C-alpha cells in the first residue's frame, strides 16, 4: 500500500518502510508524527482519491533525524570587479514511515 501526503507545501509518495526527507517539522528524534493530509491511497485495490483529502486516512512515521542539507552556494560577479558569495543550508526532518491506514 502507498499514499501521497502533503506536508511543507510539497507532495510525497510514501510506502511503509520508506525513509523520506521532508521540510522541517517540530519533533524530537524518536518521536512519532502523523500526517492527516493524505491526498491518495493506492495499492492492491482501486486507488482512493481525496477531494482534496481522503477522509479518515492517516500516515504515521517516526522521526529519525533533524538536520540541514548540504550547502547551496550563490556566487555573483559583476563587470565592475566586485563579487558576492552567499550560502544557504535548508533544514529538514528525516522520517521513516511506519504505517498507512485509511
């Protein structure tokens, strides 16, 4: 069974046992999180499509890590001879999906 969930303004296709990096959410390492915005449930039967979400569906996961992605550099060079270098590291939460119910 798989599900499409929405969190942090993005959509993710997840199945039981998957490890997913999502936008940072509150929670300690080892804590259980649940996602109630399930857009689609699929698997052996015909898929259930929500309008906009599937009623009563829930995806439960366990927080594995709270970390930052690798650095993204933005370098700008102008013809007058000056340069600007900026960096950015986006925080994320790593979640292992433990169960999908619906």
